[in-house]
C-alpha cells in the first residue's frame, strides 16, 4: 500500500503545503540560512546547489529498495516559502517518522504546529493504522511543543545522537 504513497497538495487555514520540488531550492536557501535552526538538529545552512541536490534526491519519493517512502512538503504562506515538513514512512510498519523546520523569521506564529498537524492528519487519512514517531533533542522545547500538539509523547529512549524518541502510543500507566 505504501508503495503508491505520494505527497499531495495540502491546504490549512493559513498555509499551503506543496510537495517538494527542485524549484523550491533557491527560495528555501534563504529560509534555511543562519545558524539558529541548527542548534538542536545539527548541520549547517545549505548552499543553493546543496539544497537543489538534496531536493532532487528527496523528490524521487522513495528509497531504491522501496522500504522507505519520502514525503516532503514546503510550507507556503501567501506565495512565499517559510519552512518544510517531512514524513519518512517505513513501508513494512507502517510507521512514519515526522519532522518540521520553520525559517527563523517565521517562527513563533504556530506555523510548525499547523503544518505538522495537517501533514499527520493527511498521513492518518492515507493509512489509518500508521504509527507516528519523531526524534527530538531533549532541550528543543519548541519542537517538543509541536510534538505534544500532535498527541505524541516522549518515550525516554535516546538515540545515538542524544535525541529522544517520541511516538503516538498511549503513555505507559495511562
Ligand atoms: C521547532 C520549530 C519548527 C517550531 O516552529 P514554530 O513555527 O516557531 O512553532 P510554533 O509557532 O508552532 O510553536 C510551537 C510551540 O513552540 C513554542 N516555541 C516557539 N518558539 C520557541 C522558542 N524559541 N523557545 C521555546 N518555545 C518556543 C511555542 O510557544 C509553541 O508552544 P505552545 O503552542 O505550547 O505555546 C522551529 O523552532 C524550528 O524550525 N527550529 C529549528 C529546527 C528544529 O529544531 N526542528 C525540529 C526537528 S525535530
């Protein structure tokens, strides 16, 4: 079933989530500039060429072996790009690891929450039994708030990068 999953246009009250394409790279280079975005997720601002290469690879939509489906959307507000949301779906789960990034200039206005909520709603509509997961640095309070708004809870398990694993299973003891 997941083999045919493809990102589709999603609209929210304020935003349009456009399936990612190479044509987004030039504008997104400016959105992803600076250093603050990378405080908890690591890495650094990509050049326009690096981003075009990344978007060309991501917009293929799946890993070569078909085990992962790559779904990426650019968050657009009034015709401009402000960030992105992404879902990596494990075809044999099905589980989807989700993530969100909003450009520094556009943060603090509920954009990540609204866009991520729309993405997760879309995913659950496509695959009602899908499990939603996320990996979040324990000090990344903004991202933790987004995850909480989606109904995810921290599991206490850390990965090798020190990020905590969140999922949408009911908290133990609940
Ligand atoms: C995490 C991120 C996407 C949030 O984007 P955003 O559009 O500002 O998020 P929202 O406006 O939807 O706010 C979400 C919550 O974070 C809180 N928040 C926003 N900026 C914050 C900050 N700098 N410090 C603490 N909390 C913050 C908001 O108050 C809100 O919480 P609330 O709804 O409980 O009040 C953005 O900060 C970002 O891109 N960070 C860098 C990349 C990153 O860490 N991505 C997450 C990878 S898991």
